[in-house]
C-alpha cells in the first residue's frame, strides 16, 4: 500500500469514490491501482490524502514522485504525489 496525495482536475465529471481504479502513468506505461480513503467522495479541484494498492510497485515508487492519473489514456484527470 502506498500513501499519496491526489489532486483532481476540473475536467473530472464525477466524484471519485473509495475503491476507484484509475490508470497511473509510470515510466511511460499505464497501470491500474485501487484508490482508498476515509470520508466523503473526492470532487473536482480537490486535493486529498489517499492510499493506493499497486500489485507490482510496492517499494519501487520513491517518496516525492509525481504521477499522472487517467480515466483512459486520452483522459488525464489528475495527479498524485507519493508520500
């Protein structure tokens, strides 16, 4: 499990619920991970602390890394900062 901070952009039409599985751009490739968090849904232009479960990336993503978040390869919806 990775701790991160997500920021959603204004083009994200619907709130993000805990359990959401977006794509993350890592080293030029897209990977899926499960976002979990406490509290209400995350809305447009909001920043929130989250946890991400990546099956293959534990201990490989460095603190301070910034990753782009996508709903599809052509639809970037935000970014995460690895904490």
